[in-house]
């Protein structure tokens, strides 16, 4: 009996200490038992996803580009899960085949699109990956413990152009870069070109979004906030927002109840070419500056220093649309300067400082 236990222990140690190589989906089951996993370039068959359920402490090296065959299905295309993982993209690419799916409707209708394209369920590090042509939403992040995502490039720039299915609109739609409903997450040094939110935080705490560049989409968002959720301790710092609808937004559902958003700190962010707003805080979502609800308590929204935004002609520099009694406390906006455009509506009197 003792010999059997020792033999089993040796086998487990040997497997967990091995190096697994993935050249196709048929290699995945064996490779993910190892603490080092090397992924070479290949094409995932249409209608299937690449899913890695890793042993704790594993290191993954992406050594080639991954493409996905085209088929209308729900997805996701890529899923990775595990604890204390290091995922090294080494600059290689995941290509979602967006032009096959894009029809100007995103996840609101039309062709069924695999989404999210990339589902990240690890703690540790996920770094140096390029993602192009996501069918709709790109990353969904739900880390089980602290995670740093860094050096990611998301390039959906091809989706800016109309195609035969998009009715003259940009073909790419709902191509959110990072959707986060989590805690203890840092996203840094990433470059995004898309047609929707660069970041959307739907719930969670202790999230840092710093040193990123966002082009073409809807800016950096808290929300949309639905019922029964809490968002707290969020830091948005040193990001560049270029040619977006707005730079910085907090959007709360008009019908939401029992939710709170607090401790949102903006530092050192810049924005230019902003088409609709510099800063938008709105409790009437999905409307914009409609009748606000009062089921989300909002407090501690502070622009500490160095937030400098420039909006286009006809855009509102700042707009704040709070429901009755739902925005509370004094907000320090001394570190906010917005130029261009016109003054927007503000129905909350608890804002102090700033130039807009």
C-alpha cells in the first residue's frame, strides 16, 4: 500500500513538473496537466473554443499566432482558468475573425457572435498578448485572486469601416476591450482601438486601470450599474483617450435598485477629439441625460490631479445627471480641466473645484 502511494505521488510530481506542448485542440487535455505549457501557432476549428484549465502555478508561453475558424455560435473563443498563473503572450496574436461576423449590430442582434472572445479566469499575470478583430466583446475578466493584465494590444480598427451588412454604420459594434466584474485587478500599459468601452466595470473593488491608451470607442466606463451591485475603490490614472465619444463615464441604470458606487479616483488622464462629452455621469442609462433613477447611491467621485480633456465643437465638457438624493457628499474636482465644446447640464451641487 505504501509503495502504491509513493508511486502515485511520484507520478503526480512528474506530470505537474512536465512541459506540455499544444499544436492542436487534441493536445490540450494532456498539456494542461503540466506546470509549463507551450502553445504553438494553429487554427482552432470553427465552432470550437480553446479552453485551458491549468494547474496552480503554471506558466504558459504563447509561441505562435492563434486563429479561429468562422462560424456563428455563442463562444467564447478562448478561456483560461487557474490560480497563480503566468501567461506570456510573447507578442503573438489571437485573431477572432471579426469581419466574418461584423454587421453593425454587435451583441444587440444580427449574426450570433462568439462572445466574449477572451475569458480570463486566472490569478497571477496575463501579459504581452495581441488580440485582433474580436467578433463583439473582447475580454471578460473574473479573476479568483489578484491579477495583473499588462502589455495587451487590442486592434479592432478594421471595424471602423462599414460593410455590406452594416447599413452604412461602422461594422464593428459592442467591441468592449475589458469587461470587469471582479476584485483585485490591475490593467496597465495596454493599447486599444475599438468601437465601444475601453473599460467597463460592472461590479467589484480594488481595480486599477493605469497607463493605457484608448482610441475610437466610448471611453473608460464605470457601469453600466444594474441592481444589487457594489463598485468601490477604483483608480483610473495616466490613461490617454483619443477620438472617443467621451473620456470618462459613470453610467447607472435608471431602473437599478440597491446598488452603490463609491471611491472613484481619477488622476493624470488626458483626452482629445472627444465627440460627445468630456466627463459624463448619468443615472438614466440606457438613455443619455434622460429621467434619472435614484436606486444607485453615488459618492466619492474625485478628480485629484492632472486630468486634462479637450472636447470637439458641439460636445458637452461635463454632464452630471443624478437622481433625487442618490448622489452624496462633496466631490473634489480640483484636478479636472476640460476645454472646447460647451458647458453641459449638471444637477448635483456637491462638486468642488475644477475648470470646465
